[in-house]
C-alpha cells in the first residue's frame, strides 16, 4: 500500500492522509498484527520518531557535532553500506586505518550518531 500511495503523491501531508484512510478501514485480527506486519504503521511510527527528534532544541547542535568528526563520517559510510555489529565496525575501521576499542567506538562514535538520528541501533 505504501508504495502505491507514494507513487501517486509527493506531498507528505497527502501521503499521511491517505495512509490514515487506509488504517481507518483496516481490520486486523489484533493490534499486534498491525504493529508486526503493516508497513504503513511502521512508516507512520518512524515519522513520529523523527518528528520527536527534530523538535528537540538541541537537535541541530547534536547533528553538527556528530558529522564534524572524520571517524563518525566513516562509520556513517560503513553503516549505509552494510549493518555492522560493533566488532564488525571495529574491523571495518581497522581496514581504513582507524584503531579503537569496541567501548570507544560505541560510546564516543556510534552513540552521538544515534543521538542525532543518523544511525539506528
């Protein structure tokens, strides 16, 4: 459904209205079925999360702080190509000439990216 809606419309507001109309008439067996299987529910939930993050006062500061670091940019690059564990990320960065403990990677590099909404855990 979601791909059909977005093909016909580029306006976010209109997409959300159409998604709400579909949800209004959908009758899943249980709410958990909707949560587990519905791509429209997942997309709407993602929009709510993004809106919550963007509305925080410190978001721009966190975002700029996260992307100014070369190692964090390498991590974004790596994670956009493939989902890595911290250990896998450590090996990837080692191949690029960056040597850090898993703890340092998680706390100093990945955590700010998650906080800024650039990567998900």
